[in-house]
């Protein structure tokens, strides 16, 4: 729907099989990445032009690499970033919460972080990417993995985590070199407001930089539109505005 078929060989790691305009001045493609002994697919969106551009790893919710995540990837490209969304479920996705939970529980955390690092490797091999300006963003399950990627890979300089699993042990945050933006819902019954505040304190104790750890008047998953009773349009727009400002400041120097 968003892409046209091309025969384009990409940077020694992947064959680009889908490419073409999606949003204004945005190119999209599907690539194959190698992680350990496995290959998996990632969705890439990038601005027109030679760059070098800053880059962002976009991380899925527990539903999988669905259209909303691809749209968010294209949003980042439209803002001037080379963006990549790895398929952490290796070809699977869900439309029902029970199936999504099953997929999430079956995802080995070490494999997920390894796959995300492979996405960073891909970005650093691209001629149109500024290697020292890479960030990450994720929602729900992906919000937790955005933080874990930033903890485990010092190439990540900016981390926006949206209602993902927090870390409240300051010692475990010590490897973190990224500036952190936190987007949470004060009515979230899973990622509770009290734990978000502990996370913020742990970041301070560990001496880490934060842009803001924000609690919005909403519950879990409030940024995803569509058939989602948790969606809050006003709060979602405010969160997106904060995210766009955050990456513009940390990765674009605006």
C-alpha cells in the first residue's frame, strides 16, 4: 500500500524489496537484518536527500510491527530522521490482546535487544546517517525495550519511552548514556504513576540526563488511535509535540 517494488541492494546487510513514497518527501523500504544466526525483517523510512540525517529506532507495541508502528516510522522520517522499525516477532503479529500477550511473553528479551542492536548496526552503515546522532522510541512493550536498548548500546543518544516498563534500580541505569524523555499515563494500572516517580528518582540518583518524565491524564496506550478505548486525542497530540521537540533538540540541535 505504501511502497513500490525495487531491486536495491542496501549496505551489505539487507535487500530492499519495497520502496516508494508514503508521506511527503519520505521513502520507505523493507530490509532484512541478521541477528545471531537468524534473519528478520525491518521497515525503514527515510527523508529524500543525501543527508547525513540523524536516525531513530522505532520499537513496536505488543501487537507487533503493525500499520500504526509503520506510520510512526514514517512520521519520524517526515521530521528528518532515517527511521527503522525492526520486526521483533519475526513475521508474527496480533489483533487480539490474548494473542499479543502470548507473543510478548514468548519474546526472549536477550534476542529482542540483539535484534535492536542489529537495527542500530544497519543505521551506522548507511551513508545518509549521522552515526553520532541515533535515538530510539517505543510504546508499551516497545517503550521498555527503548530504555533497554539505550542501557545496552551507548550509540543511542536520545531515548523516548512511552508507557513502557521502567527501571527503578539506579545501579542498573548507570550504563545509560542517552538523554531520556518519559511519556506515561497517570491512570495506567500497569506502569503505575508511583513507579514512574521512582524511575525518575533512580535516573537522578544515577546522574542521568532527562528531558522530562511526564505523566499525562490518561491510561495505558493512550497514544494509539483507531479502535482503542484508551486513546486520548488531546493528550496524544501533546505527547507527540513533546517527542518531536525532544528529538529535534537532542538529535538535530534545534
